[in-house]
């Protein structure tokens, strides 16, 4: 499936809406007429094209990997690179205050997402019209609606107010579809309907990795219901929680337990040889040697490799000092309120203080093995701008230099390692979140503890060249009456902190904060301290009621002849 989906159009035809940057440019071998794409075989290829849109990415077209939008805006990471002027639009995303509606990368992201939706709608219209018996019509409809739900979910969480276009809308009518035709709640319902249809009509299993199945649709439905359960006002403050939706979240999460489970070692989620494992619920399938120019690689991570150690470019996505400090423990438990009082900066610090082992799965620190390679030690010389962005690099999305999945193409590099969109640890913590909000914290306790137990057992790869542990690793479970008082308020703090630690550098945290209605509080508290560590953050500040969402790109407002309305505050 990985090779088939990602290579079919490079060898058969190029659609009119496909574009490439110079370093990826390849002359199309043929141009096909739309009128010819009416048979079952041709329609199947249109479905492949819709799937391939999941991996259509590079650093100049919006970055499908969500670290740019979820880590830089939450306080989990700095932009990185060669100073603030390098990829300057990303600096605006990180610092908020000078964000504007003509930022080119935001327009590229919007454009790319609607190109992807156009592929889905085109394929879905053809499937709907097909009358033959040689096409699994119901399954293809469900797959395409799953894909469309995925793209709209991302648009909703990024821009909030977006036009909803489906296969029944004619191209000439797009200009008349407003981005405020639906309320936020109504838009969530449309996305929910996509995944609900997919869950009802997809098969339990598929013959190829990468195709959506019933349980994946149920997982995405649970995620959508969880997000939409938090009713918010125009300032994005939570005004109420829909308990019925939370009840369904729990039910859906329970249904995934029949197939998915936690990997034995946290590391396995970030290693090529374990992709599509028991914890991977829905992943974007990447590939090499697939008849495309450089392979369908994880281009969302292409700038996130260090400057040394056999790599060479480009030093982006650097964990913040605040995030690194959050991995400190005391008695094996997180320090909810005081973690940032001590800065962990060296390997000696990791042995002086108790630390959660997830720090060394997540953060590259000078003096420690890079990506579990004891003979390839990360040094300050691998950093691109130590003075501006500090000494840490992100580890989860990169691969070892000797991985068969690693691909280098000057000056960039990447890999064919899949990128997980939904993992089972995420599903478990959705359930725990719903239980706590429903005043059932005791039921959430064993779920959160299962995540912590796995973290505690994930130290086997965290050794140096002498086979000694690289930290004073200490993680304990929550034991009411012994090391904690497990009230609803305490459980909620534990849940929020666990999500941050488990998914650090994966682009989740900012969207959690927005869902919970606390982004302004958390981000501004982060900035109050972090600007004393990083001078480029001196003017950064988060404005409540504006910065929860990105501005509607000016190019798109102009395209709509001012029909689109700008998000508040821009």
C-alpha cells in the first residue's frame, strides 16, 4: 500500500493541481483527461491519489507534521535554525505578537489542505456515480470520508472558521461558500459525521497498511467528540462540557482495546523497524524506492536533523528549557508547580536529579548518544545556533544515520519512517480525560498509571558506551493515600501533565491547551520565565481570544472577494 498509493500517479498521470518545488521537480510522463477516469480501475487510482495527499508535504508548503503549530505555540519547543530570520514566518508563529494574515506559509498550509480535500471530493463524486459491481463502493466512500474528516479536523484546529466543501459542491460555486456558513459547533458536527459514516461502513481490517479501517474511524470519531465536547464562547473560554459526548468517547476508546495496546518500550513508537506496530492506530505511510523522485518521505521532519553526526541540516525544532525541566521528578512523581525551578542542561544534571526516562527518548542533549547510537554522541558542535536557541534537539521524528529508511539529498534529509497521527497511548489518555471530566477520577487512575508504568520500563536503550544508564530514572505510579491524594482536581493536573510528557515534540500540546480553554494562562506563564532565558522572546505574548487560532490567510480572503471573514483580533 505504501508504494502503491505513493507511486501510482507519478508513473501514470499528473493531475492539474499537483505542484512541486524545484528540488523535487520531475517532468510529468503524461497528462490524463478527466473524462477518461470513469472505470473502476481509474477510480481506484483516484482513491490512491486522495490517500497520497496525506504525505504531500515539504517545508515550503505548510508542514503537515504538526510540531510547527503545536510545539512552537505551546512552549514545548523553539523554532531553531540559523537565528530568528531563518524561516522568519515560523518565528512569527512562535512569538504571536506580530502574527499577520499575509504570512506565506499559512496561506500554503490552507491551500495544500484544500487541494487535498479537492482530491477526496473528486474521487468521492466518481465513486458515488459508479454503477458497476467491480468496485467496492461502500468501502471506498467510507475511506474517502475518513480522509476528508482528517483534513477538516486539521483545518478546524488551526483556523477554526473554514469553508466546508464536499463532493456535491460545484467548482464554480466555491466562491460563494463562506467560512462562517457554519458555527464552530456545526462544523464539528460535520466532521463528526464524516468519521461516524466511516466507522459504520469501513471493514474491521484492510488488505493493505495505510487504508482506513473501522477502528481507526472510531478512534478519530472519539477524538472529534472529545474536542467538540468543550463548549466555548467567542473568547475561547470553556462555558460547559457535553457529558453525552464524553460518554461516547469512553465507549469508542474501549472498543479499540480489542486490537491495540501499548508497546513494551516507549522507544518503539519512534523507530522505523517497529512502524505499524500494536500502538500505531493511524499512521501516514512513508516510503522509499517507490518510483517517485526521492520517495514519499516524511518531509515534515526534513529540517529537524542536526548539523553533525553524519547529518548536516538544518537544526530546527529545539525543545524548550521549560519542556526539558518538566521531565524532572521527585519521589518518581511529576512536579506540577515547581518543575521549572531547576534547569536540566547536562548529562550530569540527569544523574543528579530524578528524571522521567521519556526525556532521553524525546530530547537530544550534548554528551548523550543520539537516537540510541552509543558510538554517535551528540555534541554542541551539531547545533546550528546555540546562542539563540540553546543546546537541545528533538529526537522522536528523526532516525539514526545508519537506518535503511534514512535518505539524504543535499542539503536536506529525511526518512521513510511513518508518522503516527493517532497512537493508542493517545486513545487511553482521551478516555482518562473523559472519565475525570465526568467526575470518575478513580477509573482514570489505572489508565494514567499504565502510561507511567510503561515509561518506567523504557530504559533499556538509554545507556552510554559503557552500558551505564544515562540518567537517574525514576517514575512511580500514583498511589492514593501513599504518595498522593487522588481528588478530581489532582487527577486533572496529573492528566494534563502526563499528556505533555508523553507527546512532547509531537505537536499535540497547544491543541490540548486550546481545547481546555487555558492556552493564554499556560503560554503567558511560560513566556514570563522563558524570555529571561531566550532574548528573542522578549516581546512575545499570547492574546486571549485571538491567538488560539491562526489568521485566515489574506490571499484566501481576497480570493473569496471578501466573503471570508477574518478571525477575531487580526
